[in-house]
């Protein structure tokens, strides 16, 4: 078996170098796009949230209200209900 000619070896190295440069350039473009897309997440927050903030507990009225805005306590106090059979 013979060895490859120096010209063929140089051409192969040139092709590999071009492919490497193209991949590197594309990665730089992708990195810039990712930074632009998510820059709002990388910024420092203006108002840091306090770690010991107390979350208020809902009242009984807030808990008993359903998605339609009616109150279960009021409905039971005299409003007719329609039940499914």
C-alpha cells in the first residue's frame, strides 16, 4: 500500500479546516441568537424578592366561591339549586 501524495493530504487538511471553521461560525451565530432570545432572563432583577415575605391566606369567602363567581354559602341560604339526575 502506498501513502497519499502530499498534495492530496494538503487538500484533505484544507477541507477539514474549512468544515471546522464553518461549524465554529455557526456555533457563534447560534450563541448570539440564544443570548438575544433569553437576555431578559440574564438581566439583574430590579426588585429582588424578599425571602421571608408572608403570603396572605385566603378568607372563607374566597375559598367557597366557584369559577362562576357565585358563593356556595349564599346558594345554600335560599337560592334553588339544580342537580343532575
